[in-house]
C-alpha cells in the first residue's frame, strides 16, 4: 500500500484505504486529504488539520506520519479522529496558496468569497468538519489547526485562541498547549474568518491555530523541534485526555488592534527580516496608508504576522500586548 503522504503529493486517483482496521476502527475518506478514524466507544472527538497554507510542511509531515501509523496498525486510536490536509494542490506546488488565502474564507457567505478553488475548498472543509462533529454535541471536542509562519519568530511556537462572544477562554486548554511546548497564546478580541474560529463558533469545539516555527520545504524541518507537540497528539489519539488545569500557562497576549491594508499605497515600515513578536517602541510609525497612519500607542506592544503583500482589505499585521486570563 502506498503511503498516505506520497499518495497526496502525487495526486493519485483516490485510493481505497481499508474500510476497517484490524482492531475494528472504521476508516472513512471524506475527500482529497480528508480521512477519519472511528473506533467503537470513542470518548471524544479530535480534529487535526494542516496544510491550509501549502508551504507549511512541518505539520504536514507530522500529521502524515500519524495517519500512516494508524493505517499500518502501528498505533491505535481510542478517539474519533479526523485528519485534514487542507490545500492539496498548494501543498503539491509548495506554495502558500493559489488564488486566495484559504484561512481568510471560513464562515463567510459564498457571495463574499466567490467560486474560486480556495472558496470551494473552504466550503468543503466546513461541510466535512461540521458533519464530523455533529453527532457528538455533548462530548468534548478539540481542533488543532497546525501551521508554520512566513517569518521567523522570537517566540517559536505559539497559538491563536479564536474569539467567540459566548464562549470564554478555557484555562485548562491553554495549559494543555503549554504541555505541548507552546510558549505563548494570543487571545483574539473579535471574530476572524479562520478555520479554528469556524470550528469553535459553528461546531462548539475547543479550537486553536498553532504556529510551529517557520515555513520550510519538505525534508528541511530538522531545526523545528515538535517532540512535545507530537507527544501530546499521540496521547490524545490514544484516548489519554490529561487534566492540565493545575499546570502553568504559556505567556498570554491579547490583540490590541489589527493593521488593515486598505489601498495599493499601503506601506509597512518594517524590514522583511523583522520577526513575529518583535517589540515596538512607543510612538513608532508602523504603517502609512494614504491619509491613515498607524502609530504605536501601546506599552509593551509587539508585532505579529507583518505582511504588506496581502490583498486590500485584509490585515497586514497584528499589534499585541501582554495580558492575563
């Protein structure tokens, strides 16, 4: 049997994976790059996604290894697990995205996103994850959307916790991230059209975007140590849901404001090599956009996801500040 990652990268015709593993776990393919493992009497639901941006290879390699071990019978799951390799064609081309940034299209009406490949894939991913979580309304549900960043970062592994108005941030889940080697968690202050926001808002899952180092080509991720992340994923897959409520938290940040690029004249006054979580001095002119000027007014401000090349109307950076839960 060809391995799962090779199958994905070579865009082979959809292979029929075994419908049932030797231990009785049901295997279901829900589309390209979408595969679920469902044992009898699972106690919770786990959704692991990666490759929403096609050049973020470290998480793709990690999740493909976990899928392969399940298919080969080298590991076993006691949870219902759905794996999603989000943007297969971009993964094959080793490009961040093709027509649109997939992680800006979730939870939006089709009229807002059009009918291009990224928009179609966003709708497919929404349908599949909503159907996966639907039978388990009262059970514990967790979604980790694994990414790597365009730039380097002064905090290598960090997570984004989506904002949903009627769902408070969960201290125990933040501590679980710390146990998985996540050094900081960014608490968002308003909804955003990301995959983790969609599953938290629409599926009621605990959901996080995990940034795990810098984007590198396949086979060149040795510099990123994902041992703690992998260990926690293996525990969760095996049915071991540890209680981390008494464990220390990662460093917490909150979003002070977003820097939105509105016109082609937008200028971000940061060098290309500036890393995520670089501190910004009070009074620093961060960006100009026509008559609009972005001046740093926050004490302890840092910049996250600076990117002046985004389309007009999208964020070109986030200003964050230290916070407590």
